[in-house]
């Protein structure tokens, strides 16, 4: 059985977390009293004691909170859970938003042991249902619907076999990591009719999520957004707006991306840039909201406003 071993907080950033009897987790806030809940993708941190055990041989005195985790668990391999997985812990529900993080190379644990498991095996979650979490609470991995997806690479050179496709495999891997079942992978040239036809084909096969990569820039041959608009019955402008907003935090050139998103039948179509790095950054900005959108689109229960406080 999976359960909570310890719960921890730190009232200030830059200091180790310390163990407390219980924590309260709050919607759009994270752990009450903790200084690290301001990032929407990293409200609550979790780490398995199985991961900590890997370093106890080098540093036996490791304590709960030493890896900056809010919740120390046992009995579940956290880092193998797809993004979007929901965990019921006590009376709360958390949704996984990120696996691992960029390592702070100067952290004390790495200095003492030469390694740090949190960047690889820690996870982060958003609060879906508020409540209190304490040691001994059971952890249940909630069963979620696994949606299928299609990946379409848009590139003249890749379609002609003149260049190896890097974007398509990268997007496929991202979708699989997020829990999607890939049922179609294709490459089409930068031709409006060809792109539209492939989008319509995927939608006719009732594929839930259709993701394109490439053809979203200013080049005269970049026509993926136009083809997407032709294929869609309704547009979803908030998705590309969120991707561009996230991209602008990294580079001002993000404003030049023209990607679109929309709906055809029961399918959601999203454009991503052709660069694997940019595609990853864009996808990470919206992935946590996609399941909610697909539930609404395909008839599942969904609450647009999110759960009210209890």
C-alpha cells in the first residue's frame, strides 16, 4: 500500500524544509505556510522514500524535507506517473504537473553526496481538491482516461526525404510521457491542402488530440496555421496565447510564432513549432489543461471553475 511517510514545509526560500504534523493544501496556492507555491506548475512537491534510500548509504542522517519535498511517500514510483495523473491523498486530490526539475548544482545534498535524486525522481503537483495531508494517509493513483493522439510533421524537406524528422519524434515522446496513446504519425509537405487533408483524416478517425509540428513561422511556405483554421469548426485561441506567453519568458522571438489551435468534431488540433526545444516549451505550457479540455469536448465530466474550497 502506498502512503505518506512525512510532510514538510519551509517558511522561507533558500532553507531546508522541516517536518510538521500535517499540511493543508489549497487550490491555486499549494501548501499553506510554505514559501514555494508561487509557481503554478510546482505548487506541491513529492518524493519517494525509495529515491532517498539510494543516497542513505552515503549520508545516513538524511531527514524528511532535506530534498525540499513537501510530501515524502512510500509504495509508489512517483517519477513513472504521467503528467496529468491524479493522486488521492487522504481527503485531497493532487494532479501531477511536472516530473523532476532543473538541478541547483550548488545544493548541499549534491555537495555532500555527489548526487541529488530530486531533479530526476521528484514530482510536482497542483491541488485539485483541498484538504489536509498527514503521515499515514493512504495514496491512491486514480484511474484516468487515456486519450489517443496523432503527430503530424509539416516539412517540405522531411516529406521529400531530404532531412531526418527531428520534431515529430520529439513531440511523440512528449505526448507519450504525458500519457497519450500515439495512434498516428505522419509527415506532410508545407502545402495547405495536404495539411488540411491530414488533419481532417485524423479527426474523421476520432483521434482525441492532433498535434502538428512545423510551419508556424513567417516563411512564405509556413501555412500550418492557415490549414488548421480551414480544418477547424471552432478555434481555441487561448491555447496558442498561453504558449506564446510562456515562450516570451524565454525569448522575445516567441511573439513571431503564428501557431493556432481549434476543434474539429471531437478532436482538438494544436500547432507546435518545428524546433524540438520550442515544441517542448510550448507543450509544457498547456499540457496540464488539455485533459480538462478533452473531457469537455468528448463528453466527460468537467468543472470549468475548478473545485470550490471545502
